[in-house]
C-alpha cells in the first residue's frame, strides 16, 4: 500500500486522491484511515467560523502566510454549503488564497458539506486526519457559521476563532443564539469599519457575563484581514492559548471528548444501519400501525429493540 | 441523499483581462446540475491552475479565456498536467477563441472548445459524458 507511505510523506496528489475516496465513502479510504491513525494528533487544528462575507477566507490566507514565515506547514480545509436541492456547490474560498496555491508548504482543499444537512460532514473530520498524518503543523478549517456547522467545528477543532464584523448586528445575535460559548478567540474583522470598538466592548461585556470567574476569558482581537492588520497578534494569541490549553490538560479533555464522540457516532451509525436493513419491513409494518393509532411509537421502538436482543 | 461520486470542476480564468462574468455563469450552471465547482477567480497562471486542480482532485478544468493568449495558456496547462502525471483531467475551454485556432488547441489536448453563446446544457452534457 504505497498510498499510505505517499500520504505520510506529504505527497499532495496522494493526499488529494485519498480525500476524494473519503468523500466517496469508499471502503479503501476506511482501511487507509485505520492505518494512518497512529500518525495523527500532532497538528494544531484551528476552526474559523462566522457569517458569510465576514472575511474568514481572507483571514485564513493571512494566517497561513504568517505561519509559513515561521516555517510551519499548513493544511487548509474550506467548507462551503452543498445545495440540498441539486447536490451541487460553488466552492469559492480559494479566490482569497490565490498566492498560497504554489506554496510547497500549503495544501488547500475545498469541500462541500454534501449530505451533512448544514453541519460538517464526517468526510471533513477524516480529511483533517489525513492532513494531520501528512505532517501539517497547523490545519485551518473554514466553515460558514450557520447553525449546526458552528457546533460541529467546536467539536472538531482544538481552537475556534469566531469571526464577527461591526455593523452587522452580529453582537446581539451571537449573544442571543448562545454561540458565545463556541469561540475560543473572538476576531473582530473589518475593524476598519465603524463600530469595531463598540463591538469589542459589547462582546467583552457579554463574555464577562458568560465566564464570570473562570480563569481564561476568550481574547477579543481586532483585525483587518485585507490589510494584514492584527494578524500577527492573532497568531500570538493562538500560540498563547495553545500553551494554556496544553498545560492545563484542557486540550487533552477536548480531544478525548472528540474521540469519544467519534466512536459513539460510528457505533450509532452501524447499529442503526444494521437495524434498518434487518428490520426494514417490520419497521414499516409498525409505522402503519402507529399511523392508525393501533400502537404508539414508544412501544413500536421497544418491539424492535426486543427482537434485536433476542 | 447518500451521494457517492460527484463531478468536481475547477473553473479558472487565466490571463490578465479583467472580468469573469462568463465564468460565473458557467460555474452556477454546473452547480445547478449537481457538480462541485471550485472557483478560483481572475488572473490565474497555468502553474496555479494545475496545482489547484491536483490538490482539489478535480475531474475537469474549465478555462475561460478572453485575452487572446489562448494559444500559449491552454497548451501550457496541458503540458504542466502531463509533467505531473495528471493528464487524466479533462480540460475544456470557453471564451473568445477564433475558429481557426480550435483545431490546434484540440490537437494540443484540449478536449473541447465552447464558443460564446453555447448553451450551458451542452457543456454540462459534454462533461457528464466524458468524465469516467
Ligand atoms: N473592509 C474590509 N473588507 C474585508 C476585510 N476582510 C475581508 N474583507 C472583504 O470582505 C469580502 C468577503 O471576504 P471573504 O474572506 O471571502 O469572507 P468569507 O465569506 O467569510 O470567507 C471580500 O470582498 C474581502 O475582500 C476587512 O478586514 N476589511
Ligand atoms: Mg470564505
């Protein structure tokens, strides 16, 4: 299996092909993922989320450039939503990352959310593993911050940057929707626009309420991605937070939870698949009965569970 | 909807001229036909295009050209793909390309040249029949 060796050596063609196999849910991909798993866990996974147009891709571009100047290898996964109607997608994040295309130490992959109903697909998690195993020091994952994908990125990433923009009502919304908990670092991008300082204050106030006496309040950093302003500070902040997370075992806890979730997810999927294939007729029969109010859904489920354990 | 394979297309615009309206129209049409379109914007060099195509593992590269440099840019993309052992990627082109150049471009390895006014459905059909 020389694919494995090539991926571990950072061969871009092989990495790209493997990610395609993963997206196609191929059996081979699963076998390869099993074998490269021991080589994962070294990369720092940074999630970048926020509203469409908030400047995430521009930030990723500038972050990658600074990290490259420190000789770090960078994997980038840029996720855009798949149309639930056609299954198609336009993946346009690379427009802001053109200068990175020929950088030896950068690998960029655009992914549609595909079947993941607004969230991050399993393929995205696995693609991150591939980049990790291939020797990337940082993996930057850009996702549009709508609904489930924000929750998902918090599970997948070691550190989440929540990108906000002044004058978009982001502040109020975020506080209302309870997404303040997701951000490990708050990035106020487009701070060349009016209201940046006010937004910083509002977020800091809101964080003060959320975090009260907890040790580390998430930092709030102002940036202008298009001009590179604030990006050095952002990189430093990420590094400081990283030190903190590793020293306090927080990172270990985060990653343990992630892996537990993954195993439970795989179990759920396979048990459910098993039930659905073995009992599909029985389930349909019970559905019909429940429609006629001859049985209730709870008892219907219990019947299947009982049959399964017999 | 459990999808397995999906056609991935890189739409790129080499050359220095400044607008990409045509490319965007194609990108949307391909998306609406269920493909994943990687859109990279203006002023791409052949090197950038080929490297991007490899990292994105696309099945098709669609090049939109208005600048008149097609006789240089298009064969260059083909040549670079060959150097990277990636000549399995289908390369198609659209834009203002004179009739008399088309044969030469096809000989150089461009799978098809779509002149302005080609219905997008024709391009979609071409891609769907030629991607294995
Ligand atoms: N004024 C200003 N514009 C920005 C800034 N950052 C990004 N933009 C612009 O905002 C638009 C959306 O940026 P993009 O990075 O694609 O946002 P994304 O959708 O969140 O990935 C682009 O036109 C960028 O040039 C900034 O800090 N200030
Ligand atoms: Mg983006």
